[in-house]
C-alpha cells in the first residue's frame, strides 16, 4: 500500500505563511495577508550595512566568505573522558538572485568546512546547493518550486547512536518541491508537494567498530493544503491538512525495525499582526502516524505549531516558538519519536549596527518502540557587529546538554563552546 505523510511545518515555511507575505501577493491592491507591519530588529532594513552585490544582467551575485574560530570543550559529545579542541570554520557561499519585476529565480551554493586543530580526522567539508523559483501567473496567483542537494555531516551531538562515535556521520540529502498560492480577496488557498531522500554512510566507534546506518536511508513524500480566511487586514484564521509517505530502504530481517509508515496532521489556528506589539501564528490540532509493523501500530496525539514575536519597543524583539510532531528515529529498535520543542529568544539593537541576542531551547523526545526519553537544553549569547557593507563580526557563547532515561537510553553530555568570526560580503 502506498503511504502518505503530512508535514505542515515544511508547507508553512516554504509558502511563507507563518509571519510573512508571499512576494507576488504583496503586489495586490487589497492584500489581507500582509504581516510586515512589525519588523524584528534582525530583519529591519539597514541599507548602509547591506551587501551591494555584483550586477550580472537581470541577476545580482552575492559572494560571501565566513571565517571563524571555535573552542569546544566536548567535541565527541561524551559523558566522561571529554576532549576539547579548537575548530576553524571556513564557509564560502554564492547567491545569485533575479531582480525582475515579476517572477523570480535564485541559486545558491555553499561549502562550509570545519578543521579540527588536534583531532583532524573529524575535519569535514559539506557541499550544499539550491535552486528555487516563482512564476507569477496573475497578481493574486503564483506557483513556485525548487530543488536542493546536500553532501553533509551530522554533528556528533545530534547523532542518535547511544555509543560515542569517533567521527561525524556523513550523509546526502536530495529534495524537490512544488506548490501554489491563490488569493480570492479574503480567502487564500495554498499547497505544496515535496519529495526528500536521505542516504547515510556508516559511522565508526573509537575501537574502529563500524556502526551500520543503512537502516536510516529513506524517502519521504509530503503533500499539504492550507486555507486562510482574513477576518480583518491584521488577522486570518486557517485550516491546514496534509499527508505523507515514509519509505525506508531496508526492512526486517535486513533492519531491526520496519519503519515504513503513513500519517497525517491537521491544524486550525490564526496568524496575526496586532497593533505594533505582536505578530505570529498559532496552530493546534491532531497528528497520527500508522506503521506497517503491527507491533508498533499507531502513534497519535496533540499537534502544535507556534511562532510569535513580541515588540516591547522598536529596539527589542522577543520571540517564542513551540512545536509537537512525530519525527523519524535513528535509534536502533525505535520506529519514531514524538518531538516536543520550545524556544525563546531576545534580540536587542544596542546600536543600529550592533545587535545582542539571547536564546534558550528545550526539547523532549519520547521514543516509540523502545523505552527511551531524551531531554536537551541549550542557551546562547550572541553579538553581531556590522562594520560596513562588506564586513560583519560575530561572536557566540553557548552551553548545551542532553540527558536520557529508559532501558535503551541514549548518550548524555554537556558541551560549552565559544565562537568568534568575521563575515566578508560583496
């Protein structure tokens, strides 16, 4: 039986329905879905500090190079026998964007590298490329699509393996998507379809034992539809539904668990831009994922997605986010886990070109198929200093920890890191 799965988070992000307005619809005379009345301090235009780019016909090219040094006191994310190192980051990036009055086309290519000073076997280089475009059919109707490819590495702190790995796991990720947005005065209909493929390389333990990762290789097909109704120019109610298909390359006996499944998620909620104090989106509903393995059955429950920004004054932006969803599990024997995530942040514009930030994150993962619960905490302080159009200096200090409970518990660790770097732009 063919399976389908619903990912409304991807749908909302791709179409720009959380707090933004689709560019084509913003050109309409009567846009009831414009949510840019309030602007966060990191989004506020600063022409004197923005990269000028290089004009190439109807396109603009934006080259960028980020160079940074990081101190990390637990590079292998272990509970005991922690190892520290200095990591040098070099990340070139190219963006090519159209500047047409209608339609749009964009390309990007980046290759972030990490070079470890002492443990150079952990040094990695990723390659990530994307292409996306928009076709404006009418002033109130457009279609969009894109594709991306990534040859990337998984941070050791996020690996699902319960045993410490000697090197980061490498994987490739392909994704293609297509969708549409159509407005009918107070009503807006939008939809998206997306196909994503993951292919993981095996990991390796400190004793050189390989860790098989083939059972994580999968394809995910997603389709979502959403209807928004504007009750006023500043508030809209919405209904979002969708389905997905999660197909893993390996099934038992080649894999310990059959993770193939089909699921759905339905949300109702509102997005808003209230006076000059707050904007955002809140959606609640129901989610379910049914697995082919009869021993797993169905995982279901409350679905939540929320993203809110509060503007106590024009120099401060306070943000809050929350989500509850069913995610694919990489832990041996687990079919999936319910991911509960909460985030909180404050950005303060000390000066027009200096922004201070504080970020807090909490995650609680409840696994299905094994007895395991993981909790993660993160706290960050950041500084961004825009020197001029071509130079920006940044710094971060963060603390991250994970704890685990259950018979098949995961790893536990505490990590402290500090980063300072410079971003060169043209």
